[in-house]
């Protein structure tokens, strides 16, 4: 029997193999919307010189970003008091 120890290939857990968000492939979804909403979206996309899909993705992404007010309020709530009041 061979007494040499050989190392097994290292197995990575799923958490170590997760890719950074910038390297993940985009996902595709299908939505149903009222005709008037579609027409407004289509008109805006044409006016901005972008595709309907690009505009829809932009609007969805921007709606998920915290607003300046929310960010400011959250940072004020998390900030410890750094001075005493007399």
C-alpha cells in the first residue's frame, strides 16, 4: 500500500462560488400591463432613443434604489450621539 498522502481536490461551497453581481448574466421576465401604460412607455423609450426593454429595466432598477431622503434618514438613525447636551 502506498503511504504517500495525496490531497483531494478542494471542494468549494456554493457561497464561495457565487459570482459578484456584475458578472451574473441578466435575467429575462415577461410582464402584462395596461395598453395605456405600454403606449406611454413606448413613447418615452422612443423619445429617449432607447429600447423599450432598456427603459423598463432602468425604471425598475431606479425604483429599487433608496431615495436621498431614505438614505439620509437611515444614516441619521444609525449615527450615535457624539456630543452631550446641556
